[in-house]
C-alpha cells in the first residue's frame, strides 16, 4: 500500500491593493515564481499546471528571486530573514540563512556571478543591505533613504552599479563593489515603486506612483528621457520588466493596463487593456523569453498577446485565499474538481490537465463552508453569507434566482437524489426540496455540527457537539425524530454516508473515526491513528475505503472492516491541515488546505 503525489494545482499570488508584486524569472527561461503567505510557488511557464511549492519560511514571504546561475533561489520574508536554497533537488536544501534587515523584505537582486545579494525593505535600523551570499559579510553601505525602500536592482555587467527606489520619492545610484552612494535621483514626486536595469546594462528605468517612468544611463546614472513624456500611464506604475534584447520593456499600472514600450523612441507600441474592475489593476509583470506575464489585483496571471492586446492568450485563475472545501464531479466523462475558498470564490479545475476557470456572475460574498454535487449537474454550496446556492454546472454561471436565504448561518450541507438537501445551521437543521425550505427543526437540545442524507433519501443523520448522531427519518416534506441515535466517542467534526449507503463514517474531536454498518442496525467499528482531531472525511467511489484528514497534518486512507490496514500521508500540505478531501476515482485522492493549493495523490492498495 503506497501513495505518490501526482499533481499540484498551486495557489495564485497573494495581492494587496496599491502594493507591487515581484515575479521572479528563471534565467533558463523555463519557470517563474511568486509568493503567497509562507509559500514560494515555482511554476512552469509553458505549462503552469506543473508547480512546486517551497514552505520552509516561518513568516509570510514577500519576494523570491533566482540566482543568475539558476541553481539557487533567495527568498525573503516579513521578519527580515532571507533563505538561499537549492533548485536542482526536490528537497530544496537550505544553503544559507541570514537576517540582513529587521523587517519586511520587499525586493532582492543578485550580481551576475551569483556571489552578492542586495536586499531592501522596511527594516527598523536600516532599509537595505548588500552582502556576500556565502558568508553574509557586507559589501557596501546602502544608507541614505528616510523611508522604506521598495525596489533594488544590480547591473549585470562590470563595472557593477546598484540602484534602489524608495517611498521617500527618491531613487539612489551606487557604484561598487563595495557599493558606495554616488547620488540621488529626484525626478519623481511620489513613491518610487520599481527600478530595473536592462539585461545589457546600458540603461535602467524607475517607475513611480506619479505615473512617470524615467530612463537613465546604466553606467553614470544620468537621466536620458522620460517614457511617454509627463505621464506614462493614467495611474501609478507598480512594475517594469525589460525584453531580453534590452530594446523594449513592459510596465504594469493601476490604470488596469500593461504597456509595451520602444525605449529608444520613448513611446508605447502596444497597450494591453485588462479589464475595468478594481480587481483588474496590474501590480506585477515579467518578460521571459517570448512570454509577457502580468498579475492583476485579483491574483490572476495574464499571458499577454502582442497581436491581440485586449485578449490575453491565457489567464491562470485559482485561489489567493485559503480553500475551505472541495468536491469532484464528472462532466462528459471527464472529472472536474470544484473548490470553495474563504473569500467566497469557487474555482473549477480539470482534474487531468489543471486547466481552470471560475463561475461567471456574482456568487457568495463570504467563506464557502461546504460544497457538494448532485447528479443533475447541480453544485450545492453553503456559505457564511447565510445562503445556500444551487449552481448549474453546464452553464458555469451563478444564478440570482437559485439562492436560498437561511435564518441563521449554515455550517454544512449534504444532498441526495430527488432534489433533497439538508443544511445544518447554528442551532437549526433545515430540509430543502427542489431548492425550497420544506422543514426546519429549531429549539434543539443539542448543537448540530454536520449532516448527511442517506443516498436513498430516507434518513438524515445529524452529528452533534455532544457526540451523538441523531437519525431523523425523511417522510415526505418533514424530518421526523423517532428517537434513534448512535454514539461516537466525542463531538462530531465531519461525517458522511458511503456512496452506496451501506456505511456511515464519522470523525470526532477525541481523535477517533467510527464506521457504522447501516444494514446491521448501525453496529460499528472504530479506527485510531490521528494524533490531533480529524476534521474532514471522504468516501472512495469503491465504498471499501475512505480518507480522513486531521489537525495533525496527516491524511489517512482506511479500509472498511480492517482497522489495521491504513495508508498514512504525512505533511500533505506542510503548513496547514487538510481542509477538504474528495476522490476523483478509487485510486486518486484530492486534498486541499489553507495554503490555497490543491494536490492529487495516486493511491495503491
């Protein structure tokens, strides 16, 4: 019995309004990388469904950059720690670790020989440092700014030059090594967000919140021109990236456009319009070989098309916030994964290719707590916005009419054939038929936590915080309490009937998993293995195996009837426990977590 990681569908970058996002590029041109929370995400540029996640930082990571050799990545976090780690091995072994500034790191630059690193950000004593990568010893003094520094770059040719851009409306030019202050560039009158040298070292450009972009000589730092005259964009400019031949560059702006510039002529050749919503503001960009990438405030990654500036070649969608739940449904014979996150966003993934999209229209306005599918291509979701939603999967758009407003917040939803759904709310159990509430049980003498309808539509099992599972019979449009209960060892955290209705499995806060055999008067067996409370459970389509995920970061796959026969997947999502489980088929388990990524595992019995 074994398990193997098959796919990683990574999270999008975590974005903040008005804050630039640095995308790093692999010098070989194969990968790009960005950060979300404590994760550094490396993705293949040709096929972004191929991804790797680095999770060794203890604090939120702000920036990650490849060394020019391509063998190492330096990543910096909110505590001022920088980790330099290996890219060639799967384990990403740590090479060195330093704390050059005592605060949030915003940008990193390497010299072309991969020996020196400059780091800038919001330190308490200083805003920038430059040091040797193998000893941490300093190679210059980057002082001179009165506010946090947003961006740094180093000329990739000798003689080395270094430039930084700061919130104090100035940029500075340094000569070295060791790097010494040369002079201040005062051409901006608002925050300077980005500075970048051209690959050939002949020029560098600064971009600011004042919508200006200035081009300077790469050797002596003298101003050459301002791109586009007084204003390069109609909004603040957050990022620039040069073409490999140093003749052109792209700039990303809060005016929701990316512009492609002919630097010698000083004019914009192409303007890419990326939408009209606030979430379409452009906060980061990367020019990598033939690929032009930009990042929207929504976190979406756009592959820009020079021939069709208003339509990106592809847009990578996904989640930026923690995923709370997921389910799998087949459509035209192909399996699709549906995932719901803390910001109310639902995403659709092709389980085989990783291609993804989201529903159109206005959906949930708060956390999606539970998501299930029913056979007539309906997705049923419950959310902290106090609603249940029914969404038609063939249309892939939210319907304003198929929303049921609940009296209190729903925690869990389950569905069965015949248009039945069961919502467990705070202090209430609600039965719905054909998207309408038909029966509400309130004034209960226990706190209901989770519910599951028997696939036959005859019984609704409701698990309580008191460790009891109450079995209500569904008669027409009513839930009838006939006094039938079964007991687990502790407060129920999740439970579900098997797909054929033969078993009911429940996990509880005493770390025990209990499986009841329905036909045998709910006789039970107990399974032990979790070190902390299990919180999610999912049945395999073969009805012989089921998976549980717990706060101990473990996922177990159990065999019905054999309590010793189990597969353990440790550290499924290294930073957080599994928040959702689902099966694509009997040999493929899908897990998700608060790291906003989805993983698929191949299970062999």
